[in-house]
């Protein structure tokens, strides 16, 4: 997949249309692993910010995929720092870890 294809998929993550956003997120997941040559493109500030928002989505499958992508990408210190600075993200993460009755995709 080319860099422009990745950029197109990243643009779909901001869509309000589930039928565009979900498949784009699923298509991007394989590029978040450490061995992916396109991983750096997914570590951009806008991409990480969008994934952090999607991690808190109401749809459990979408939230799960976004969290999985963030876990893969947060191996980078820059991404980890950005996640720490994202408004409310750490609080949300700790709530999900500490309260077993609140799985991903629930408010």
C-alpha cells in the first residue's frame, strides 16, 4: 500500500459515516505493527489524536481496533507522550482498566 493510500485511509477515520470509518480503521491496523514500513505515517499527531477519539467510541469493535492500534503505536515514546497529553485519555484508560464492568465501547 502506498503512502497516499494510507493518507486516504487516515482521512476516513474522521468521517461521521460508520461505513467509511470502520473499514478504514480495520485496513490500517496491519500498518501499526513495528515491522510495517508505513508505521511512521500512522504515528503522526493527527493520526494518534483521531485514534484516541475512536478508542472512546460507542461501538465496541471500533473502540477495540483503535485501542489495538494505539497499543502498537505507543511503543514510540513520542506517541506515548502524545497520548498522555490527549484531553481525558489517561483518565478514560484508567477507568477501563480499573472498572471491570465498563468494557471498551461503553461510556
